[in-house]
């Protein structure tokens, strides 16, 4: 068995055990395989194991990979999620090429994505990134400004607001890992109480997916546990 196939099995086992511990059906958690910095061949290998949803952080790399994978697998529909920082002058290729965007933190970006979404692709699925750990350096909308942003994004015609996303500070203790995830879940409940339908909590990565699932994650974004360590240029 290839490394990626074995890793996918191990991640699947972790997700299943966490779902059992949380008394949640396995079908309520989607595995997003984060393929940033890895070549199209790695995506093809994961796709051969049945993995269908992939996440990319860097726009040009992601767009090139989507094209290469589509060429190799013309009959296999894959779902592509943009999970990296968004520059306001580079929204068009995101709106054209991706199915989901997890990192919307400003209305202006959402407006551009809505304007630039091709009609034939249907609405673009959106998660609002929340600055859950409160660090000055981290991206994401401040929790105090989240509800207003959610109301405005929910009104945009070519987007579908699906939920919230967060990247908490790294934390080794599994119990402490749960704290920011619980906070994100509570923020999502506030939005639902306001009458805005959302169904997605994008939270949890290789090192904290179990804690995230225990707190209600519906998408876990897992990179290194599937593809191995990343090497940046
Ligand atoms: C890289 C990245 C991941 C995956 O991280 P791993 O620790 O490798 O699982 C998840 N989410 C975002 C936003 C990322 O940038």
C-alpha cells in the first residue's frame, strides 16, 4: 500500500473513533485533504483511494493543480476548497475555479466573489474565518463583528453562506484544544438564532481533529497526516 493510502486509512480511523466518542454519525464529518505544496500526483493517489474533497492555500498552485487533476481524471468530480489568505485583487480565479472558500473575513472580498462567480457554476459555498484566539497577527473577523458580516454575506446573490472556520493557536493538550472549538460552535449557534441558516463548522487539522470533532466539526482540514511533512521553498 502507498504511504498516502495508508495515511488516509489511519486518518479515517481517527475520525471514526472521534465520531463514536462524540456519538455522531460518521457521515456528519467531511474529510478535506489539504494538498498544498504537494503535486497533482499526490491528489491523484488520494483520489484513487476514494478521497474527493481537496483544500489549497496558494492560488496559482491551486488553479494549476485543479487543471492538471481535471485533465487526468475527466470523469471524476472532485470538490476544491480554497483555505488560504485572499488578496482582494485575486478573487476572480477563486470564484471561477473553487467550490468552497473557507477564509472570507471581509465584506469587500465576499462582494467580489459574488460578482465574479460564473452563473453556470452555481453559488460558491462560503465559510467566514473567525479570529478565535484573539491574536493580533492571526487573520479572521473579530467575534464582535461576526454577526453583522454574516448578515451581509448571507444576502449576496451568488454565494451560499455555509458556516464558520477557525485556525486556533497550536495547543498540544487535547482538553485545551477543545476550548476555541467550543467557542466557534457557540458563535455559529448565535448566527442560527439570528435566523441565518448555516450548517458547517470548518475546524480541526492533523494535530487536533479529534478535539474538533468532539466539539462539532463538520469539516476537518487535514494535510500532513495524509500527505506527509511539507517543505516550503
Ligand atoms: C495547512 C493547513 C491545514 C492542514 O494542516 P495540517 O496540520 O498539515 O493538517 C489546515 N487548514 C489550513 C487553513 C491550512 O493552511
